[in-house]
């Protein structure tokens, strides 16, 4: 990436070196705490949170601890919001919307896949400065690469050998030619059935149970849209920033901008604003 991310009211610069350090940190956590446990979890290493589909493993907990400890060493004044810490204490989310500097961590996105032995999971980190997401990193521990976006600098895949490959969202297309995903399992009726029915207007669908890989698919131009209803910041801040820097458009279902402080309101992610408007009309049609 050729451009630094600066905020003059905060005494630091997020340049390429800082982003590379963060990317390497996610890989360190994956090597130390995640991959050694993949397909080796014991009976006591997996626990339910809110449902049988919402799990936490020892990999999640220990990877978050490692990332958090390293961040505190380097950025002692920063706010750190981790999924597992917030699961234990939801009050930790307070203040994210106007934090001078915050890091938002999803230590294992796609925990259900990870716990099931399916190699579709990732480590996600978003950087928030003065209430605005300015960088996002998604690490693939299996593929050993990163999807990185920086405000004003575009989005790239950083390969293990160090090269950067620019990514771009898919070209706009009619809904009948789009591939997309609708996370209807988090919706209530009648919206749940309406969206599930209208999703058939699209050409095809995908459902990875992993936002990290879904955002990668969208930002790289291999799919067109996704609808999310559950908006926890660790699931979406990094991915939305990366997608927008790859040329895409994302907004809450009512059309308002998605911000770090939002935890509800639904999210529709599309190739551009015109496609967003078409999807909003067609997917929610009676």
C-alpha cells in the first residue's frame, strides 16, 4: 500500500509498517494458538455460548489473549475490543464509537467451522481512530495470507512471500446474474421468510458460516452481495472497510452509514450504490 493513514488529532501514524506489524501479529496468534488445535480439540475445548451454532473454543480464547497482550505492549493507551472478552463483559463495547484509537479483534471467525474441522475460518482485526474504521485485516491461517484494506489506500491480498495483489469488487449486474448470501437465520418472521424467498431471484447463493471468507469473496469480485442482521463489530468492521476500499458499497438496511458503534439495523453489502438500491428493493419485496 502506498499511502499512510493519519489522524492529526492522535499522536501516531498507521503506515505500511504498522499495518504489516498487525498482520504479522494475527499470523503469530494463528501459528501459536489456533492451528495447533485445528482438528485436535478435546471434549472440554469447545463450549456453547448463545446456541448450538454459537461456539467458543480454547483457540478463540488463547488467540485473543495473545493478540490483546501484544497490542497493549505496543499501544498501551488504546481501547481493545475482543469478541471473547465482550462475551464475558458486554460493557467493554461502550465507547467504541468515539474512541481515539481502538482495535477490534475476532480471534477465530467461523468458530463453528473450526470446531467442525472445516478449513474455512479467519482471524480479523479492525482499527478505529476517532470513531472511524481506518484499517482492516483478515488473516487466513490455512492459506497463510492476508486480505488488507486501509482507508484511502485500497485493498490488497498480501501473499506469504510478501507481494501485494490489488483486489476489486465484482462489476455491477442485474440481480438475476448475482451470487449472494442472506443470513436469514438471525432474522425474525415475516422478514426471515421474505428474504429467504426473494433470495431465489439471484443466480446462485453461498453460505460459508464465516464472515472473514465471505468478505474475501466479495472484495475479490467472486460474489456480489451479502445480507447480515447480527452486527457485532468484530464480525464486520474489518470486512466492510476492506470491501469499500475495493470499490464496494455497504450500508445498514435503512440506508444509513454503518459505524463502529452499531450492533443492530442489518447490513447490506453490494458492488455499488445502484446495485445496493436494486437489492434493497428486490430482496425485501412483498
